């Protein structure tokens, strides 16, 4: 499914899934030549202080990997800027010495997007963790890149507002913007792409750009090119995000959750389509297949029927929810839905959703000691039953463990591939399966990545998805903003003609 995750010669999956998974080499040579390294470290320290620069092996290794299966690629130096002014000054030094810049938020990515594949300098943004401007009456807020999703919602707790985009992990909000993250609430509230109003970005040469104009935060605009959405999903390849202005929403008066079993995948998806067609503003509608439900039952000592299952959530006033719930229950029953469970108070809703929230760990528990990789295809909703059924047949035919969980409301689903990294034959089978799955989605007018991003793992598939002309346009935009190819090099594009001087050993 990818070039770096499962590429055959040289960087094959047999290397990436082997015993060194998630570990860095014991003796790591610096990519930056020693004389240059000493000079730039001194310059960095003059800007961010001694405590703001680290050459320690442990720190470098922590910043050379994310939550994916991709091999650790430590940077040569990690810097911890405290302000946009420091980010700009540090970037200017890197630009002068032609050193790669790799932005780092919380390291919760799933496609190897933070690995310093060409060495260079990691910009860890954790010290920039302030909520800067909250406009309650306008439903927007501006945050620094170290602010996480949970931290923002904690800050907003007494305002009656919240930020609903929820990818699962407590990711940094600018990191979520960089990968165009979404998650379980996207069916109602949209992805990061719909919820970012403005960005402050430090470009490779240290220039500071405000994508919608300094301080602008209108809900809509038709003024010029949409530079904000150019940087949303750019995965650190165009600049360092140093501020994000985000849309907020009122906390719903009432929330009701439900779970329902179905006789088939088709029945579950048909129910989803009909609920959306009926105009029910459902907040979350998640799908777990029978294998995943069985795993969740075992992991959490639950007793859900082992069948294709929908987890649903409704937000609104008490009166509106009564109608939403009645319509949804009727549609589900018409499609063979049964074993309804409903929950309204927070504790009961938490128990009901526990199976979905723990799906990753439940899948891993199927094979203790193994590792997991999550696929991330997305197809038009009408194609979802066909692609899920074909995928399940593929898994069974090849004897692979890959329970399915998905955001069925927008056609995005994940196979959590559980495999033994020491079994080279199985690793090869998973490689072939993930490529088949991605190309199956592309053949149905879908995408190889709904929310995880391209990173290292889907660079070749991106080209297949958008075509060579679109890749050339993207590369032209990058060449304009980052002509030396310093920003997170090696990611997104299969190849990028770099003007980087040969500083790497």
C-alpha cells in the first residue's frame, strides 16, 4: 500500500516490520557535518537558550517517530521554540545552512510524517501551548501549536463551547490541521479542513505568513486563493504552523448514544444512507464488523451480538432528539436492526462507546506480542458495502487478521492489521493486501487516505490517485514556497527534485 511502509527492494516491509520496529540504530551518525552542527547549535542556543536545544539521543529518538510502524529516523538536533519570533529566527538559520526542518507536535501521526529521513532539525512545538484569543460571541479561538484537542476543550469547559473534531488521539491542533485530521464527529461537524479559519505559518526562509490575512477570522471569504486550505493537509512540507484560528460550536443541550446490530454489512450501510437522506443531523455513526465486535467483547468483557454493528450519537435539544431517535430506530428496524441499546447520561454513554474507543487495543489483544497497522481508505458511501465485503473476503482468503472499524457516515474505514513483525511471509502478505485494498478504493473513485495523511507510506498511491499532472502542480507550489526542499523532505511526494546541497553523509 505504500513505498516506505511496504516498499520491496531496499526499504521493504521486511525491514520496516522487523525486530528494530520503532527503534533507532544504536550508533546513529549525524546527517549534518560536524563543523556545521557545532555552529548551528551555538546559533540555536543564542535564540532558544541552552534548555531549548537538545542533542541527546533519547530526545532525538523520541522526535524521530510517531505512532506508526515506520522505522525511527531521528533528527540531528531538536529545538524547542517558545514564540513565532523564535521559530522564524531558527528557520532562517536552517535556511542559510540548507538544513531540513521537521515540525513536531505530539507524535500521534500514523504515516511516519515526523521522521527525519534526511536528518536535519526537528522543531518541537510543545512549549508554544497557549490559547491566545477566544471570542465566545463569534464562536472562534486562536491557539498556538502546542495546544492539544483535550487541552482546548478543557479550557473551554465553562464557556458553553467546544471544538468537536476528534481523531481519537489527544493530538496537537496544528498537527491535526497539518494532516487534515477528522475522526468520529466529521459526519456532522466536518474535518479540520472545514474548521480552520486562518493559519500563521513560518515558511522555510523564516518569513511569517498569515494565510487569510493577519487577525482575520470571518466565517467565510471569497477573497483570493484559499491559502489556508493549501496548508491544511500539507504535512509540514510547506511551512511550520505557529497559530491556528478555529471554529467553535455550542455544547449540545442533550446527547444520546445508541448501539444496534445488523444481519449484514449491507443492512448497516443502507441504514446509514437512509438516516442521512432523512435529514437526521446525526453526530457520530460508527461501524464495527463482526470480527471487531468479537474482539471488543473479549477485551472489555462485553456481550454485544457478534454481528455488523453501528454505534450512533445524536446531539441537540431534548425535543429534537426524540424525533431523531424515533426516525433512526424505525429505519434501522426496517433494515433488520436489532438489540438496540440507548444511553443518555455521560457515564452510560461512556460505557456504551467503550467498545469503539478501545477497538485498537482489542484488535491487538487478538494476537498478544504482535504489532498493528491501520489502513485508511475512503470511498463514496454507496460503494462502502461492496468494498467492505470484498475486503473481508480478501482477509479470510489470505488468513490475515484485520478487524474493521469505520466512520461509516462518510465512507472511511480502517482495517487494523495485526501481524507478527518477525514473520516475513506474513509481512509480505500484509503488504500485498494493503496495496490491493488501496487500489480497490481508488477503483471505486475513493482515496487511499481519508484522514491519516500521506507521509512516507502512501507516496506512490498519491500519484496513482491524483495523476502526474496534479503531482506536478503540487510540486510546483512546494518549489515556490520551499525551493531548497527543506520543509519535511521525503514526505508526500514519491520524488522531489531537491536543491539541497550535499551536506548529508
